[in-house]
C-alpha cells in the first residue's frame, strides 16, 4: 500500500509534472490567473444563490432560476480551478504535502462539492424551501466556500 | 516628501512592521481581500454581463443594480481596507512593482466609468431596462467595467510574480 506522501512524490516525478515544471516561469503565473478567475466565478455564483436563499440579494427572483443560470458558471469555474490547480500542484506536490492549509482547503472543498451536488441541488430546486433549511444550507455553503478561499490563500504563506 | 518616502515611513512604523511580521494577520488580510473581491468585483461583473445581455436576462436591470448594490459596497469596503493595510505593511515594495500603478490607474478608470453610468443611466434604469435594446452608452459602460475590473484582478494577482529586483 502506497502512502500519500509516496504518492505525492510519485506525482511530482511523473513525466507530465516534470514537463510542466520545465515550462517558462510565466506559466505558473498564468495558471494562478486562471485559478483566481475560476474561483471568482464560483464565489460570485454561490453568493447570488445563497444571498437569495436567505432572502437577500435578487430576492424577487425564484431560487430555481438563479440556481439554473449560475450552475454553468460554477461548473466552468470548477473546470478552470481544477486544470489550473493541477498545473500549480503537480510540479511541487511534495512541497504541499506537509502544508496544513493545503489539506484544510481540500477537506473543505471535498465537503462543499459533495454538498453542491446533493443538499444544495435539492434545496435550490424548490420555489420556497423551509426557511430553516434555506438558512442552514446557505450558512454551511458560504462558510465552506469562504473557508476554501481563506485556506487556499494561506497555502503560500505556510510553505 | 515623495510617495515612496511616505510609504517607507508607513512600512517602518510599528503598525506596518507588526502586520508584516504577523504569522496569522497577513494571510488573513489576503483572505479578506479575496472575499471582498468576490462580493465587489464578482457582483459587478454579474451586473456588467446583465448590461451586455448575456446573464440574468430574466431579471430587470433595475433589480440587479439596486439589490446587489449593498453587497458590492460592503465588498469594496473590505477590499479597500485590507488593501490599504497591506500597502501600509509592504508599501515600498508594492509601489516599485511595475504592475501596481497600472492596477491603480485601472481602478480609477473603472470608478469614473461607474460614476458616469450612475449619473447618466442609473436613475432611469427602470425605463430603458425594460426595452429590448439597451442604450449603447449603458452597454459600453458594461464592457468598460467588465474589462477594467478583470484586468485589475489579473494585475493584482501578478504583483508577486513581477517584483522589481
């Protein structure tokens, strides 16, 4: 059984990772740009839907409508952050292994992605979810996404 | 006193030094700066896309402008306050970065554009916002805002990559 540390080591020495790390120094900066743009797409969409869930923001619009129009943006955002994230992660996988902020970010991200395709999808299909459920969903959802943002931003400072 | 000398004074001050050397405060400030961006720039870009006619097409323009404004303003307050504290701590280094003056200039462009839009179209959004074709000026303001804020975010993220040596 391979340990996670060994797996990260393996990933870093993989030919693709080596190829990425030999790209120009600007490739890393470009990956960061796509990463932040993708993340802003997600956060903004999440804000529009969750403000509405707690009766704020675009409060005259039906919840399912806002969920429907923002969902493609969330998916594009997820695609952008995943691809750019792999570009950032692969060449220095072993650098991230001991970083607590890195792990926190991915635990929170895993939780929120699972919720997005389950609870949040279920709640935002309703025209009028029960207020308790709407509030609880919005608070958990916003806390997790903001947590991902904070933890992600902290990674660079703990390296 | 030049700007750089002034920033040096801030940098050397007790407050500037303690922010710079703080293990938790500095990442926290960067984190709030990012969250503030999602509120301010994120929701402004949603508004711009509405003006251009590609997003939230079912929502009246007036509602987009009015109902998102408080969050945009809260976001700006967060971004500006954290930005000023970060500049306080790292001023001279940031100021010498070729990207930073460009970022500031684009924030000014975006700000003037927003004010112009507000005075020219903001008050009458309930009238033209119902029409199939928006006034050209309103659409142009949407494009200027979209491009300049996107560039501000991109330039901001480039700051650590283009440090003047």
